[in-house]
């Protein structure tokens, strides 16, 4: 069900989340933390797009 590329996408999301939490709670820079946090949906979107492209190639 999960491929290696799926784990890389999830890893990128987790790294973005950890960096965002670090910026928010440790550095106390909410503007940078929010900017980093908005990467999470973008990373998921790219992951979904590439997954759909791969599925469409398999159907042909």
C-alpha cells in the first residue's frame, strides 16, 4: 500500500511540523512558525498529485 515515495512525503511533512513547532515554542517567532506550517498542506498536495500521476500511468 505504501511506497518508498509515500514515506518521503510523510517524512517531509513531519520535518516541516517539527521545525514549525521549534520556531513557535523555542525560538518564539510566530511569523516564521506559521510560514513553515503552511508548507505542510503544500507538501501533501504535491504528494497527492504525484501519486495520482503514477496511478494514471498504471491504468494506461
